[in-house]
C-alpha cells in the first residue's frame, strides 16, 4: 500500500487516539474518589449517559460487521441490529429501574445483595470475566484487520494500539472520564457512518440509481429475512438468534455496569429510552452500505472480504480527495468502535477484578482505586495476549455467542432476582451453571467443529434451548431449597421497586 | 320583621390523620405493607408483560410471517425489497414507541403507588 493511500487512515486513527486520550485526561481532573472510578459517582444525566451507552455498545460488529454480513448473506442479517436494539427494550421493561435502585456497583454486587451469598457472588464474577473476554477478543482482532486494510499495518499492530489507549484511559480516570470519551465516540461513529452514506447515496442517484447486479448471491435469497434461505432450519436459527440478542443485552457486563451511573430509577428508564432512539438512528445506516455494496462492490462478497466493505466502499465509488476524506472518516469511526467497546468491557472486568480479586494483593489491603487500576491491567492484557496468539478465531461468531452465553446466565438471574421472591442462592448457582455449560459447550463446539448438519443446528445457535433450560433449572432448584430464601428478600424487593419519592432506607446505596 | 337567624356553623380544626392515612412503612414486615408492595409489583409486571407481548406480536412474528408467505420478502416497494424496508427501517420506530409507552405507564404506576401509601388515593 502506498503512502498516499495510507495517509487518510493514519491521520484518522491518530486523531481518534489523541482525542480519546485528551478527553480521558480531562476526566482525570474530575475523578478523585473510588466512587468516581467505579460508577462516575452516579451523577451522569440521561442524555449524556445514553450517548455513552450508545458509544460503548456500538462495537466493531455494528460498525463494520453488519454491513459486510448484509452484503454477503442479505436480509437475514438484519436481525442482528434489530436484536441489539430490541434488547434495550426488554432491558427497559424488566430490569432498568430496579437494577439502578439495587444500589450495587457490579453484577456480582447485585447478586450478593439480593441473595446474601458469597458463592453466588463468586460464580457471577467468573461469568462476568468470561463473557467480557469472549467479547473483547473479536474487538482486538477486528482492530488488527482494520489497521491492515486502512494503512497496511501488520495485524498485531491494531490490538496493541487499542489495548494501550484503553489501558491509559482506564488507569487515568476510570468510569468518569470514560463516560465523556464514550459519549463523544457515539457521535463520532454516527457522523462517520452518516456523512459518507449521504455522499454515496448522492453518487448513486447521480449514476441514475442503478439496480443491484445479480452477482455472487441470488437476489430472491438476498431479500429473504430467514437464516439459511428459509425452511424449518432457518426458522429455528432465526428465532434462536432473536432470543439470544433480545435477552442477552441485559446480561452483558459492560451494559449493566452503566446503569449504576444513573442518579435514580426513573433516570435509568429515560436513559434506556434515549438509547433505543440513538441505536435506531445508527442501525438504519449499515443496510445502506450493504445495499450499495451490492451495486458497486459485489467482488468484495465473492472474494470473501466483505468485512472491509464500509472501509473500502467510499474509495470504490468516489475518487480523488473526497474519497480520501470519506475513507479517513469511516476509518476513524471504526477505530472509535474498537476503542469504546474495549474500554467499556475492560472497565467492567476491572471493576469485578478490583473488588473481588485484587482488594488484597501483595500481602496488604489495597485502596479501591489501586485495586481498580491493577484489575484494569489484567482485564486488558489477558485477552490482548490471546488475540495476538490466536489471530484467527471467527470474529462475528464470538460476539454472537457472547450474547447467547449472557442470555443463558445473567438474564435468568436478573429477571428472577428482580421479580420472583422465592429465588434462592442454590437455585441461582445451579441455573447459572446449567446455562453456562449449555451455551458454553455450544461456543466451544462452534469454534472447533465445521459440521452443520442434523442436530448440530442446536449447537450452532444454542439460545432457543439453553435460555429456557437455565430459567427452568433456576426455578426448580429454588423451589427445592425453599428454606434458603433470604430473610431480607421482602425488604430488598421493596427497595428495588418502590419509587425514590418514598424515601426508603438507602443508606447503603 | 324579624331577622332570619343564621344557621349555626360548627368550627373545627383540620381533620386529624387517622392511623390508616399515615404513609405506610414498606420496610416493616406488616401485612399492609406486603399488600401494597404486591400491588405495585403486580402492576409493573403486568405492564412489562404487555410491552413484551406487543414486541413479540409486532417484531417477533415477522420471521414466521415471511416463512409462511414465501413470496412476501421479494415484493418490491419503491424499488426496494419489502423485507429490507420492514426490517431495516420500519422496526425501529415501533421499538421506540413501545419504549416510550412503557416509560410513561411505569412512572404513572409509581405515582399512583405513592398516592396510595400516603393515603390520598
């Protein structure tokens, strides 16, 4: 790749990295206490918080992956962005306000407060780290692919750059500075996808609005919104994906930790509503790239390089300096996507590790901030090393399966914990274990095997059976251990559901 | 001519709060607070259930519809396949509307509950 071709990408990546570090450092001056580091001292207003959630949530899979998948597989892939958005509606209806009112820092905190058991807490901590790392891995690998496509760098450069920027940011300001960084990155990502899309649509209209060429994919199949071109198998895969994404969103560690930064329950609801709007606006754009790709970039699909569609479409359609500017813009957006999602996940893991593993280290008790920083280093370095060692784990699959695991573990725990008084610690741990083993074995199988015939379809997309199984196990095991229902259950439920205006006892929040 | 005697008026102080009108302490394990909490929980759960059923009907039914009516996905509307229009654009306003409806109703449930526990509702 020539220097002229690489220039827009290099400039874009540098600007995003520097802006991220600058905003993060500015946040440092505002972050002083442990509460600042973990939950931004709960003073983030709904609009800022919603932008931050949107910025953190729109990962590489949303920015690059969806458009490429749409180009290759067609309408069935529209279920991914729908599920990623609808997941927030389910979260809003079932957990948003009670979760905020629970007054806990992290998911393990919630589980321990609700069930009064250290065993449940430990199980949740392991799950948070497992799901977050499963989700971080493809972010790092996607960064490698992007930098290779944009500036011709070796694939190990991307993960390293993203890892370093995230590390500096977490270490310097914690949740408070990350909130500003991520709010900025939502708007950056939206602009970086919206402006080029508008220009490209204008170019397409100027060309006389040519129809899609019947190339690599059959057009009838391309407009069929069912996996595998329809049929019973396709129907199962589609519904299983819907279940995983609709229910998995609430169980993603980096999503949940954001809710603790709202001032109160109603603010948590309003934040979620704004997030729904922000995601809806963003997800209208990837289909534009997918559809234009059918007209102008069909060879990317046939050569199996559809992942870089968003990065390369501007140059394919527009030449000269304008093409360079647009390329720089989408590269900046993609890089922001890796940075923000990686930051959010690392924060969630750092919070859990800081509280549960490194609160006592090196033979003495650490302060909250020091433990958080050590947790952050481990949270970033471990998946970074895995990403460098195994550069070829399926990127899109790993993100999809992280949702299936979250839907099979934390979704039952949150829903039953918030709405069902008879949940016990034994029931929770049993259900979490069954859900994790069920969906996790499917993950392992999907990453190691290539067979897709017959009953293997159940392992390809496990959520349709693993989620009901986890719910049923949790309920049954709780009913069998009814004498273990915590004594404080009713009081805790009152705190989760009662409006703040009643001034209940919130001394511990 | 005799002036009509004005009717007697009883002068009293403001009505005293009776036991039942005091704000209910939800932390206390009394049968009354339990009933109140149950009513709030049931109302919020019913609301969440209604929203999720609407979500299932409006969005969750789409794969089944496209499965049962095979030619539907290829129908062209304004030069674009119907499936792309519905799934790529049409779904998002529906999600937003459902979310907005939930927030309004949930806050109303909570206001009603506060009025109830303060004895004015």
